[in-house]
C-alpha cells in the first residue's frame, strides 16, 4: 500500500513538472488564499483560541462588578472592594489588583524623558499569574510594604529600545514622575499581563505608584467605593470551580451590603455592586470575537475562491486526460487508484501553495500591523512567529484541505468514467455553447457569488467613509498641529505648574512659523465629563452631565471654531477674576432654545462650589467619534480652572501655520525645552491626522475588505476567463459549423458572451442574497448607509458586469476569428 502511494506521489510530481505552467498558476492561486488565512489566523489564534501564557490558565479569573447579582457591567472595581475580596474569599490562592494603562514620565538618564504607559499593580500580581522575569526578578509582595524601596520592572521593548538589551540595567535608577525607582527585572517579550490591548512599558508596585501619580495620590487614600479604576485578577485554588467561587463571593458581598447605598459616598443613588467571576481568558477576549470572526470569514471566502479556481483548472486538466484515465481502468486499474492519482496531485499543489503562502503571510502580518489604527488595538506584540507549532499545523491543515477540495470533484468524476465512451469520445465535439451545467460552471458561479459578497461589504464601508467625510467638523483641520507635555508628572507642584503655563504659551507663540497658538486639547481627543447645575434649573435631584474642557485665550481662533455669540476668553479671565465659561451651540439650544444664554450661570461645575457666567457661545465640534451627534459642552478658562482638576495634569499646545503643519512639531518641542529641557513632548499630531483617527476602525475594515475583494475579483475573473477559454477551444468544430452555415461573427461573439453573462448573473444573484443577510455583521460600523443600500448593490452589479465582459471578451473575440474551413478540415 505504501509503495503504491509513493509511486502515485512520484508519478504526480513528474506529471506536474511536465506541465509547469499549470503547476505555477495553481500554486500561486492557492498561495494567495493560504497566505491570507495564515496571516489572519496567527492574529485570531491569539485573540480567541490560544490560552493565556501562564501556568494553569483555567484557574485565572477576572472579577467584574454589576448592579444585579450575576449581571456583570463594569470591568473595573474600587480598591475597597478589592481589599474585601482579597481578605474575605478563601477560594483563591491569591487576588491581585492592577491598572494596566496609566501614563507616567520616565527619565532614563542620557535617553531623556519619555511619556509611556505603566502597569500599576499590587506586588503579588506576578505571583498570582505565575509569570517569570526575562532577566532579574518580578515584583514581589514585599515590594508593596511601606518601608520597601521603590522598584520597577521594564518591558522587553523598553529595555531593548533604551538599553540595547544590556543586563547591567538591573539596579539602575530611573526617574518616574520625578521619583527614583530601582530596576529589578525585565518582563518577557510581548508580556501584557491579562490584557490584549495594553502593553505597559514599565511595571510599578501600586503603593509606590499611588504616591507619585496626581490622580491616584488624591483618590486612593480616601478609599472611595465610587473610584472604580482597578482590574482584579484571582487564581482559584486547585479543585475549586468557577461556580463554587462565585457562590462564596455572593455570600461575602451580601454580608458587605451589596445592592445597598454607600453612605460614605454622599450620593443616595450610589450602591455597592455585586461581584461577578469571569474566566480571565474570556474576559480578555470579550471585545475581539466579532472582528476576529469577520476577518477569518473574509479570508475563508478568499481561500474558497482560490480552491475553486484550482478545482476548475484540475477539472480542465483531468478532462484532457480522460482517455488516459479510461485506459488505466481498462487495463485493470481500480477507480480508487485513479482517484488517488488525482488527489496526490492536489496535495502536492496544496503543499507547494502553503510553502509559498508562508512568505506571503509573513509580509501580510507586517502589513496588517501597519494598517491597523491606534483606535483598533490589535495585539501585534502577541502575534507569534509563523514557525509556531499551532500556526504551522493550521497552515498544513489548510494546505491539505485546499488540495483535497481542489481535486475531489475531478477525482470523483473521472475515476468512474465509462471506459469505452471515454476512449471513443472526441472532446472537441463538446460545445461551449451548451446550456448544460457542469461542475466547472457551478464553481465559477460560486466564485462570483463570494466575490460579490466581499464587494458589497467593501462598498458599504466606502459609502460610510464618504458620508463621514461630508460631516461638518466645526473646526479647520488644515495647517494645524498640536502636542502635549506634563508639568505635574515631571515633579512640579500644581501651583508652580500653573505659573508656568503663560511662559509656555508665550514661548510657543514666539517660535518661527507660528501664526497663532493656544493651550487646550487637540480636536477629537475627548473631553472630561462632569456634573453641572444650570441657573434656574437647580432642582436637588437633577443631574446634568456635560463635556468639560479647559482652554486659553486664542484657542477657538487657532482651531477655527466660530464664536457665534458673546466673546472669547482673554487675559483678564485669570484666577483672581469671577468665573466665566463658554458653551457650545448644542448646549445653548438644549437649555435656552428661545433665549440668549449670555449672562446665565452654571453652578457647581466639577467638584468645587463655584459659579461660572456664560460669556460666549461657540460652534459644535466632535468629541471622540466623528459620527456621533454633538453633546452639550462647557469651556472654562485654563487660568481659572487648572488648579481645580489635579487629575488632568497634561498641558496641550495647539498651533496654526501657513505651511506644512508637521513643522510645528519642532516648534512645540523647542517651546517646551525653553521652559524645561527635561519635559517630555508626546501625542504629536496634525489636525488632519487627528481627524483621520476618528474613523480608524472603519478605514481598517474598508482596507481589509477592499484588499480581499480585489483578490477575490481577480481570482473569479481568472476562473471565468479560464472556463470560457477552455470551452471555446474545445468547441472549435461547433463554432466552425455555425460560421459555415452563415452565422455572423457578432452572433458568435454574443453566443459565447451570453454563456459567461448567464454564469455571472447567477453568481451575482446568489451573492446579493447572501450579502443582504451577512452585511449585518458590519452594520455597527456603517454610517449614513442602510444594510440594503441600493446604490451599493447597483454599483456592485455594474462592476461585476464589467468584469465579466473584460474577462470573457478575449476568448469570445478569439472564437470569432476561427476559419470555418480550417476548423472543419481539422475534424
């Protein structure tokens, strides 16, 4: 049996070598499908299937909060709740709390100061996970003791970027937010704890981190139940199930007053919530399933189309060798042996396609990471090598399946040929104009249907981006840029930092090329939300949430935001002057639809009992999302409000020039360096770049769908071209007879094209029906477009008609040039 299989393999390899053109086309076609699937699988495997990279990952659980028992809503909990669970639950070997994305300023000696994300964790975090250090040691529970010296772990990427992977970094002192921390270890490459989107550059013990960060310093000592900023991870004791642990936490929470008001918070509506246990793996991956499965489905369609193309080639090849198969059967060969010969060719083509696809996959992964926007946090650091065993097994399985799919139809058909009919039959008597549906025609129809499905999705996303581009921004995105620095995290106290704001702004305005400049956030970076009470509507039980931001004079002119009524801030709106505010048009319309809001007051804005008089109304601008309707927004004078909000220490500079806005980055860095050379500059963006990030996820999906739709159309057109070319070549006698009997060349052209159009139309109808149902998968990403948008469907139909004509015109035109006498004489 083994010897015969080996002989079949050798014979198939030799046969493919003799028909090199066919082999190269088939291998390239499968390489496209297998490469795309391997690249996407290497990402999806990490997002959905691969266990967390820690010992016994099934024992790790996340603790969520919910207002009702068993109903998780918030993924973060308060520090007092964490302490209650840690001290009261006996079903865990350990429970740790963490914040895995908190900004800090890190000064690494000669490398200057850099703003990075930190992981602030209770020092038993690494012990609970069972994580090891790449060099040195991890944080230990003793590092949280009040008397312990401040220590830090570095990420592998930070270590390599700043210290060239030098092990002598251990023991070195780094300044983090102005305080010295000793380096004790480096995390393994790609380590992100239990997160799939946050990759901290440094890891700090929470007790020490709380003493340096302005937000944590002001909040943690109060141990507020309402300050829910912490993720909580626990490891179950061996033998304890998730259900048993949940029951114990329910009893503990009930004893602590879950579901009841918390008097110390001073808010009668605030109630302590119930804990809910969720598998740590499931919790980390809860936001990725839709995107992952969508991408996997898209590349699955591409692979199907590639397999269909190769199957069409195999069918054509097998039909040309039909007499050979029949002779084998006549000489005593079994149908199973003939089928094995066909299948072995498909497996060889599939394996060669997999080897070629691995190279395409390596390039595809890099393109995937580069194309993904910041708003869509693909865990590129976790994507493993293509030499990983799981990825290799997937690729090998895909190659085998693709090879079998591509050859099972011709193998099954021609291993059961009628021997005498096959020997006697003259293939040239077949007609390309027959209405008989064959396996080849069905393959082409399904290829067209799959291509239409991808085209509809790509068209929907294109229409979404077009509609979003027509939205009014409320500001001028041209020739503007901005960046941020952080005075308080660099060690300045808030009063000193407040006094440095005016010199910082004057330094910026003095830079060459700067026409206007101001202090305030870049557009689309999001505003803080706060509770206000509006004059005349101060009922004790009413709360109005509005967006709040702080800006200097000149901010609205710098961004090009119109002042509809009243005035802008000026230098007189300082800390010693009465509080003033500007509001956006949406807020003016909501509270004073028939009156002027000028002169009205906003009471108790933020945590301070202070009144602000409305002195101006400005145009609406988007908050985070370009397509969301504008919400009520309040602008405060930065000079009057900087000290009110110590948990917003960033100082952002925005500027406008008449030339290239990217040149403003050097001007911003020079302005900041003039105040303090050690201050970091981060979040450098032009206004146009900022706008581009507003639809980052939609653009990413559009690129992916257009890319794979383009590959699908190319493969489908190739399959249609190949089918018409092959059948036309087989029907030389038929066409010659028609021409000899008086048919015109235009009639012959139409007869050939008509067959192709019928196939394309059949695939178009099937694809459209499937698209109406499947487009719901991207419905949440659409804007200004319905899932049954007639313009998109009509455009796809016209495009497919054009592709059909282009793909089939050459073989159809060739058919009209047949000389009937030569064709009949050859018969």
